[in-house]
């Protein structure tokens, strides 16, 4: 297979209807790598978690936009999900499984744990009141 | 919304939607809780036969409803999980909390 290089960017309103749109759009973009059903499900779940975090935590279900940048480099997919919301005060704490700042909304605190489980690498950059950018990478067809 | 339920002799069967994410979760929680409140549920069954996708938002839906039903001595189980949903159940520890068929 020739060495693939591709990139896409999208911006959408931070509302819950767009969670499905975002994961399907990213799934369609990575389709050219012929991911397995499991790999595709992993990517869609990770994107869904990141976008849901922007909506619930970044903007606390108020107005805002979410940006997704997605690139393919060979067999590696890199996905960045960015918001300009309230940011994360303690990233290490936020990444702990079962930690949530919103138990009243029945949030399970498993968002970052899922991103980490389903992707190869997860990087979080955040600044209070500036926003958060989550970058995730996964190599397709490794096994 | 593709949301259905069946009631039969104290058993409430909740048909989960095609995609169980944060968007769907909000609606289901509300519907399920109002049913549980109106109806004496002895056993609650989450039916995932139509569900193709679930993320961590679904975990909150299940645990929350479990608490409500078990509080009054009820029993909870989940049925017809596809592979992706089984992985989500396993990773989150839901497998240890409720019976899966």
C-alpha cells in the first residue's frame, strides 16, 4: 500500500446531537485505512468521549464550538478535539478512572479511561478559561 | 426517538436505542425513572438487541437505574450485548455490577 497522508478539519456547535455526527464523520475519514470493526469502534468511542467532555465539562452545556482535526500519516491516525471552554484545573486527577466533577449528572468518570483504553496514546493540554485540547493517536492494522 | 419499553408482571424491559451516548442518555434516564416511579418494578431488563454503539455515558444510565430499582429490592440485568458493548461493560466494571446474558 502506498504511504498515505491525509488531513481534515471540522467545526461544529457544542450540542449533544453532534456527538453522533462527530464520531461518524471521523469514522468515515479513517475508512481509507480499512480498519477492522473493532478498530473503528475504538476510534468512534474515543471521539465520542472527547466530544462529550467538551459539551458537558468544557462548556457546561452552554454555547460553544468544538473543533476536530484529524490526520492520517501512513497507518497512524491522529485526532485532536479542541474546545475553548473552562479548561481542566488538574489534568492528572481528571484522567483518573472514576473521577468526575459531575456525579449529579450521573457521569461515570470513565471518559479519559476509555480514550486511553481504545487509543494508543492520549495527550491532554488545558488551561483554565482558555480551553482544552485532547490529542489521540492510534495505529491501524497493527496486529 | 427509537425508544420502547414493555411491562409484564413486575418486569420492566427497556429497549435501548441504536446509539447510547450522552445525547440519548438524557432522554432515557428521564423516561426510565418516570416508569420506575409509576410502576412497581421487581426486575428491570436492559435490552441491547438494537444497540450498535455505547460510550461511557451509557454507564451512568445503567448504574443510576440500578440504584433506583435495587433500592426497592428489585433485580437488574442486561441482555443481547454486541461485542463493542461487552467491551464497554468489561472495561467499566459493569459486568461485576449487573448480570449479563
